[in-house]
C-alpha cells in the first residue's frame, strides 16, 4: 500500500519502458478490436503513469480503501489510459483483459464503468462529466472529514 506520495519525480529507464509499454498496449488493444481511441491514451501515458506511480495514494489490493486518492477519467472514450495504468499498478486487470478491450462481457469496456472494473472510481462517457464527478467526490470527502 502506498500511503505517502513520492517526492521524487526523476524518471528511470524502467519508468520510460513502462510508459512505452502503456502506449503500445493502447495501440494494440484498439488495433485488435478494430475501433476505439488510441491517440489520447498514448499521449496521456506519461502523465497518467506519473500520477499512478509517483503521486497517488492507492492500494491495488484494497481498491475501496477509504484513504485513497481518486483518479477520475473525464473523457470516458480514452478508457485505455485508465485500464493500462490499472494493469501496470497491479489492480485485478490482466493482459488478457486489455486484449479483450471493447468486447462483449470484458472487464475493459469502451467507457469506464464504476463497479465493473476494480480501480474505476466513476462511470464516465460524455466529455466534461468527469470534472463534475471529481468536484462532487472532493466535496464529499471534505464533508466526511468535518
């Protein structure tokens, strides 16, 4: 469990390879299914990787941990951004789940769905919807803290 944020943002060769892997996974998943949006997932890979690996407090073994930070992906059509980071961070997703992207019954639907895939904090789809969700989550967390 990562309970503190990392102060260091220096990238190692392993970090660069992980980002390259995330980009390739996004491209491969869309190519395999024949539709989707790989460009945003590929361009956001460095930022998403930095957030998941170097900034966020989260525990892949306990996705509902109360003290976790929330990652809200506003443009749901770039769900591969989230799925590849959940995979790399050690959540329940396997490589076969990424290969099954946007297929019937997969754990990686075209838009993230809350309650369907561990680590997905909210269902998103329409552009801008995630911003309102994130603000609401932040307000609720502040209210709960008192």
